[in-house]
C-alpha cells in the first residue's frame, strides 16, 4: 500500500534511537529473532507516555520511526530497519522501492518497477535475501533475489544488516536483507485492513487495479492465532527503448574497397532496434500464518507464502543492422566513435519480440521456539521453498524485411541526434508493407527452477549481569538445487521461411512511438504484427509453398509434431546442487567503561559447501549458412551427460562493538570475514553458441569457481541532536579475494573466430566508502509549521556510483505529504559486457511525491506519483555517444483508499 507516512519509514533506517537512549549493557544480548517491542510500547504501537509527565499519543509515522530506530539501537551489529506504521503499510509496490532510501542502497528496475538492489557498490548477488529468517528461492538463474516478487503490503518489517554476526547465514558480503511478515500474536486482537487503488501509467494511458487485504485474530485465551493476507495488481504499462546491443570496437573502414582503410580502430553500432513494449504485470500474492502457544514456554509458528508474477511483454520492434563492409562513407570523432555513415546490410526489419517472465514462488516453514526461563531459549526452524520461471518456449522472435520496392540499403544513413541517440534516415517508405518478407523466426527461452530445503537450530543463554551477557550456538543445513532448461524451435525451421511474403491482413495496428526521444524517425509510426498470427500462417500451404524447398519444410514440420514448438537444447541446460553445513558459536559482552556504557559480541562460524554440477556436452560438427540466407545453423554432436563435483570450507570470524563516546554520540565498529558463493548459473555445465556473423560468441559455465571472500571493516559515529534529529557518518572497507568476472578470449572453431566468454576467479579488489545521513524535524516551530521535516543521505563509493537522497515531508493531524528525490552518479556496470566492451550507466535521478489524508480514524485516501519527471535509463560504452540502452516506462500515478478495522 502506498502512502506518505509509510514511505517515510524507509528513511528511518538511516537514523538511530532518540537522544535519551544511550548504549546499554543489555544491548549485548543476542537478538537473532525478530526484535521485541520497544520499552513502553506494545507490538501494535499503542500510545505511550513520553518523559516529562505529559501523556502524548504517538502513532503513525512517529511511532514507526521510533520502532525502527529502537531495533537499530538494540541490534548487536550495524543494522538499518524499516517498520510499517500499520499493518500492510510499507511504501510502494515492492520491497526494493521501499528500501532504496537507506544509505548505501540503490535499485535497478524491470519495466520501470524496482527489482534488484545494490548495496555499497556490490550487485544483487552479493546480498542475501531472507523471508522470516529463511533463504527464499528465486526464479533468477543466479542467487540474486527479485524484490518485485513480493508486494510491500505483505511485509511488516525489513532489516538490512550491513555487518554480520556469527549467528547469521553466510553469503551476503554486501548485506543481509531479512523481510518479516506480521504474526497474529503481534496484535493480540482481531485486526483487518483492506485497500484499493487505481494505477495510471502515462505512456500506456490506462488505469490498472490494485487491491490488498489482511485479517488477523486470536482465540482460546490468545493461545491460538490465525493471520491471512493477499495482494493483487494488474498493471498495464508501456515502455519505449532504443537498444544497440553494444558497439563493435577496433573496426577498420575501407570505404572505397581499395587501398588502405580510411579509418582504423573505430567503434560503431552494427545493430540498432527501436521498441514499443506494451506490457502487463499481473501479480497475485498471499500468505497465511498459524500460531499456537502450547505452554508458557513453548510456541509453534507455521506459515506459508505464495506469489505468482506474470510479466507479458509484447514488444513491437523496428531494427536495422549492418557492418563495416557495408559502409561507403563515414565520419569519426576524437573518441574514434563513428558519428555518421552511409550503407547498411539489409532491411529495415520489424519483429514481434515476446519476452515474458512467468515467475512463481512458494515457501512453507515451521518454527518451534522454547523459552524455559532463567535466560535460556532455543528454536528449531524447518522450511522448504521453491521458485520457477517457466519462460522456456514462450519467448518469440519473428522478423520481416520491410525493404520497399525501389529502395536500396546502400543509401541508408546513420547519424547521432543532439542527445547522442542513433538516428537512421533514407530507409524508404517502410510503411509500405507490400514487399515485406519473412526472415529468421523462432520460439525459444530458458526455464529456471530453484528449490531450497533448510533446517536451522539455535540455543542461547542471556544474562543482564556481569561481563559475559550471552552465549549462542547453532547448526544450519541447506540443500539447494538450481536448474535451467534451454529450448528453441529446431534449426531446420528457423530459416526455412526466409523470403515468404507476409499477408497484408496480418499487419495489425501501427506501432506509435511518437517522436521516440526526439529522433523523429517514425512520424507515422511503423508496421507491426503478432508473432502468434505469423506462426499460424507459416503452418499453412500458402506459406510452405513459397519456401525454396516445400518438401523439406513439410518433413521438418512433421518431425516436430507439425508445429513450430520448441525442443530442448541439452548443451545449454543443466543443474547445480549445493549442500551447505554450518555451525557457529558466539559470545556477547557488556559493561561500563568509566561512565560510558559499551556492548559487543565476538563469534566464529564454520561452513562447508558441496557442489555437484550436471549437464550435457556437445561438440560443434559443422556451421552451415542456409541457401535461403539468414543466420548460420550450428550442427552439434549427440549430447553426452557430464557431471562435476567440488567442495570447500571456510572459517568466518566476526566482531561487533559500540560505546557511548560522549553524551548523545554513539560509536560503532565491526570486523568480519564473509563470503558470497559463486552465482549458481555460473556453476552450471552449459555452453551457449551464437553463430551469427557479427556476433559469433560462445558462453560457458565454470563449476570450479571459488566463493568470493571478503574482510569487512566498518565504523559509524552518530550524534543525536534531539529525539528525532541526528547527524551520522559511517565508513567501510571491503577487501575482496576470488573476484569472479567474465573473461573473453578468441578461439577458432572450424575456421571461424568466436569470442569465448567464461566466468573466472580473476583476483582481488578493495572497496571503500563513506555514508553520511541526517534527519531533522522542525518541532520547535509554531503550529502548523512544526509538522515539517527533512531527511537526507549520501553514499560515496567512487567508481561504484555515488548516491544521494533528499526528502521533504509534512505530517500534521490527518494530513501527510512527501516529496523525495533519489540520484545516482554515473558508474561502470561491467568491464566486459555487450560485444565484449565496458558497460556504463549514466547518472539517474528520480522524483516521487505522495499525499495521505485520514478522513476518519478508519478511512484514509491517498495519491502518489512515481518518476514524475519521466527520467530515462541510459547505458553506454565508455563514451556517451556509444549508446547501448535508452529506455523509459514513463511516470505512474495512483489514487486509492484504505480501510482499517
């Protein structure tokens, strides 16, 4: 559920506890389970009395800020938290967008919606995502978790641990993100909430529904509790994108085909597409929790999660391609970037590019907690989680050449627009489709499955006296299997229909991209059709009889069941199974240093990992160009099963410390050895082969990859100006070993040069950074101005991309308003990306605004605007003119109502 107050709670993460609360010795107590309510307040955030004898009701935003900072203050390590100010009231539509205001956290988006997080310059695979303390399976090919799988309405609290304790799961060198749901015993009474809103995406011009609800109750003298919640959204959105797939570097241009080349070592685009993507994002999520307090000392919690996200892209694409050998005139700038040229290979082309994402996630778990008293406690937690993305065979590429009668690709021209975007002209009358002929067609895709079984146990003893304040020991076991199955239409059919005329009745509505970022290439739009309609036509005699060998085409179709359906690609499929065994011991301490309270912990974690990778080996027998033209066909040997195993173990020490330096100034320090295991997709025994002339590339997996090891060092200093205002500064250093990067080399197969890319452990690195945060509420101003406040932070990590957040807000009585801006400087995403060249991300700033008004204590109306200034995402290679991706999904707005009972 969106709303002003709830968006603010994410910013509380960079704050800390109120001025009056100093570091206490009991902070040393081990808190590995969800934090208990802060002193003086209930789980539901009922009114509490502040100091000074005057009863002041603290609810909503102020209560959520206080609870979040209390968690931070009582945590044994450096933690930032987000707490909902009411059930189902975390900000935005998913967790990534809710936590992006935390210092050091940035997000990347899919279809304009937050999906992955980057913490302190380390990408999504370096943060461990937990759901109620358990690893949640992910539909991605690696370990990275898609936060858009979970709606924010189902999450009641998020903790981000930037320094580990021995009791935490290993795996997150950057952070551990733990998402907690509400439990029926949290409330101790019957509670319900229902919200509904309409979302308007400006580019699509449609209103989409979103609804969520939660019900919780307890009975039998509060010894049983039941909670159920759901969320549903069906967004209708549209994106526009320019994509070049990178620039070819170190090319020579011999314009007149005689003598030496006029230009050497230049870079140029050999492929450029312009897409209008009408997309639906439908997500249905639900959870249920049962709690039973069997005795005063024994409590059982059983919970389940289900989430299904269907993203159905329908991308209408106009594209052009050609290489150095097609160019007859060119200009080159001082960066050796080709800024204009004449001549392309063929086309222009159109295609219907279908790229769905069909993700489904389950988790079921049980937790038995025992608290016999006298400081002793323990728990056993068992869970199973499964995720999948069933896109195999559901992706499509059906292309046609629009070359009009009398048009010659030799006269086509390329240039750069004033904002460095690629522009093509002299492409003929491409709205005339009478000469449109089919080219390469295929269904394809990779289906991914991930299954995780876990058992976690812990026993601990806590004391409030003496130097030793706690001892904790535990065992963890995990059995995880990640699989991928690659599929595609048989090679014999992918180019079989080259040159077949496209019936005019199959062309649908014109794709209307408008000015397309100012390129003005399509004043009348461009032709478009549906891949499904083309596929149905290709199975008819009218299409087959136009092919160069109808008999062979009919035989190929018959061998494939009379369809264009996909078949497995064994060499690009496989599984990786990973079993981990871990144990830890941790001791916590506390006391006073003179008049200053201090606390800390020291621990040691041992982990062993067994890896088994399976796949299929296939050798390239021949590479044949079809007589009708088109992409080469790669003929492979029969698949032979492969299996490789490996194992490693690591000792991971950690220590955390905090002390009151002077009144209202808290110092924290931490050191730990951490690891992030190699991403599961890199461990697969797979080989992906691309034999296209301009792209020839082979991508391999590497089951022998070692985990990334890091020594992490952190310090933080915070001055609490008053109860809700502070200034903080933190520094960190991560010394990394066994970095994994894709290494590209050139190999020759059957006389053809291929770029071979394989993940390798390439060496060491060091990341250093500084985070500065602050928050100030103007409570000293006369009413109504005492409702104003400001929050902000900045994270400096050098080449990884510095980030800035600034928020202005107002909260007074029933009214809450907020305006927020997030900015990330340009940074390098990878050294070896598209076409083997670096990929850089341009600076990006996004503004959001929201307003809430409580009509009654039980009814709130709200409005929200996201990306209100229509910021675009922009990737390039080294120099800004070498555009890779330029994309937007436009602003989106929401209007809704929330009911609580």
